[in-house]
C-alpha cells in the first residue's frame, strides 16, 4: 500500500480538530487510511504501530503536525492533503472574521475579557496542571476537563485553590453547570432548586437529566473531580462545593454523587452531610449502602421528591412487569445456546461502574474493572484514561467505540450488547448515527454465523440537548435497539435476558 | 483581593484547549475568549511544568 507523510512545522491543532481533519481526508476517494496527529513520541509510536509512519513523519517534533495517508495513488494522497489544508484554512478564516486575533497567553486573554471568572482547561493532560496553576494564580476558578492529570498535581492544585478561595473542578469529571452555564460535557437542563455536587462526570449528567425529565431544575451542578473522594485527595473540593450549595439561596435540596469515598474521607463527608442544614440525597458508586439512593436514577428522583415534599419509592423498572417480560423475550429471541454474557461498551465511566454493580447483583463472573479485562460479563469504559491519550473523548469521537462494538458483538459468547449514549453540549452531534453502523455490522456478522444479538441501551440526555433525546432514542429503536429510560434499567434488563436463558 | 465566589453573578470564561467548548459557550451567548494555545517549551511537558513553577510568583497582570 503506497504511504505518504506530510509534516507542517510548528503547527499545533487540538485533538477534536485533528479528528475532523482525519475524517475529511478519509472521505477522499482512493484514500484507504488517514491520520492527522501532533508529532509527540506517543503519537509517532501509534502511527508506527498502525503502519502509517515514514521517515519524514519520524523526524517530526511534538509541535509539528503530521499528516499520514495510505492511498492508491500519489494523486489521491495529494488530494487528501489538499482536503486537510482547505479545512484548516476555512477554520482560520472563520476564526479571523469572527473575532479579533486570539490571545496567545492568559494575560492576553484577561485583557480581551475583563472580569473573567473561570478558566476551562482541556489541553492534553501532560500540560494541564501547568495551565491550571497559572489560572489559579491569576485568580480564576478552574474547570479542568483534561484527562491523564497526575494525582499529585491534582492534590497540589486543589490545595492552591483552597488557599485562594477558588474552585478547581475536575479532573476526570469534565462537567459542571455553573450559574446556568454548561462547562465541558453538560446537558440542557432548566434552572431550578436542586443543587448537585458530583465526584463523577456522567453521574452528574445522568442525575441532572433525570431531574429535568421529572419536571424539576438545577440551581448549580459542581463537578469536583472523579478522584476527589479518594483518601489521596480527601474531598478537597467536595467540602467547599457542599458549603457553597448550603449557602446558595437558590438551592433547596442537595444531591451528592461519587465513587465510594475512601475510609477517612467517608467519615468527614458523613459529618459534613449531617450539618448541611438542607435536605440531601447521596449516591456512592460501588457502595450504594453508604448513601441513601441505590442508583443514579433513584438519587435524582429522591431529590425531586424531597423538593416537592413527597417520597420516592425505588422500583426496578418504570414499565409494568408484563411489559418487561415481553422485552426480555424479544431480546432473548434467536440467541444461541453459547451466548451467555453481557458485554457493555460505554463512554460514561460512572454509568459503566453503575452497570457493573447492578450486573454483579444477579450474575456471577462480572469483571470488576472497566478496561476490557475478564472472559465473562464485562463493561468497558472507553472514556478511561488509557483509551483517551492523544484522542478525543468517545463522547466526541466514536471511532474506538465502533471497533469495540463490533469486537464484542462478534464474540460468539456475547448475548447482550449493553450501551450508553450521552448527549449534551460538547458531545458528538449525532451519537446514535456514530455507532449505528457498528451495531448493524455486529448484528449482520452474528446473523451470518447463525446467531442473534440483543442490543440494550439507555440515552442520557434531555429534550433541550442539541441532539434531541427523542430523535436519538427513535434512531436507536428504528435499528432494533431496546432503549430503557435509565442506565440502571438497561443493565437490569440485560442481566434478566441472560438469566432467562438458564 | 478576595476571590470572586463561583456561584452567583456572571460566568465569564477563558478557554484553553478544545475550541469546541468555546464555540459552544459563544453560541449560548456566554462571554468567552479562546487562547491560541501551543504546547510550551517546544512540547516537552516536564520542561513546561518547570517553567510554570518558576512563573508562580509572578502574578499574571490583566492590564
């Protein structure tokens, strides 16, 4: 296969722009594979592994743009390069016409936007801590969206933030809704009287969406970082987040979310929650008994009930038992005797862990981790740090997810493919459209081998999201996917399908 | 100078990194400025972190 690399010196582009360029190039006829990456050592290694690196690319440095094309002819490779150049030029022109020249430094940004209050930082993890430090020193609150931020840096940054009376939201939890402004991945939810403090990104998204669906709204939603409740971080940001919500006159009820807290942190958190002075719901992943709600959906509905002075009674399914039985029968239809396992392919970390917890409640041999290990039931979270180095998050780019859907769906032992779909600002414009080709391929491959394949999903989103909850759900259902109203219900249904075949 | 509280009042955002987020905020009418970011120190993260630490004592001036 003829292969070409083109290098543009000192030409940095972010990972989302690179993904779009790759797509533009792959759309050129006679191009078999394309990749556009910054020339970091890790990226060059990836290109080499993919068989896409030539001597020209190998000489590139971390700030150089490397364009790699495998094409049938030199002309096709040049056409692909031209497509990338055109897209970049168009982007530059749009930027230049839409605003004055962009600042190149934080000082310049503060001159361009007097009274700035917050820095939203989404540079690659290796550089993120330095940028966050600069923003804190300049007196800005920080939402640290970046993944792959070292734990020591997180602790140091959060201590610095506390000393200065600032918030350092994130990392590993790229979402918040502050004063109605969505930061990172967040959904279009109405303003209201429920405040959320979450050490969990998709947990925050799921709960705010369920609250919106129930007719209530969000006062503030503060994402404190996925590791904040570990004993290493010790709730350094959960504490001020709870204090801020307790003092916020618009917040009537507080909802606290996160992974199970570390032993020491759990004690101080419990004491803090006892003296909040406002009604509170707590959900802790992996240890629901430590909180007051068994699932994210229940946490949302319990908060809604507290706001309305009513009581929420948790139920396994929204639909009546006979309707659930029909869904199980439909899903199990045409499954072969060797198809025994639930295989989850997720982009939301908290949703993945919640699914694991619910599968474990009724199935044996469930892999505890989310990186794809285990030979029985398993749920992989493609938003985990190991999958996002040098790539956009799977909520933005479905490439890796499509590969996993086809791989897991193609395993003759897979009975149910379990999926989450996360809508909202920052996410892909059509997440259902992104993964449906892979679902269809997996189904076709199973049918060719004489098997069926059940696909069960939930959609985390709202009617107001840019992608539209109803449209995304309809697209999945039209392709034969069984869509449940929550991740917990989807995981329970998947488990029932497997149990029904014993 | 005391830090401005996170909750209440306006949220005015400096975006460093993915332009996608700044584009989203601008479309929603949120005041936002995108920094034209480049990996510092020629793309060497360790050197970049060292540089940032040496800058710690020098507050960033807004004017």
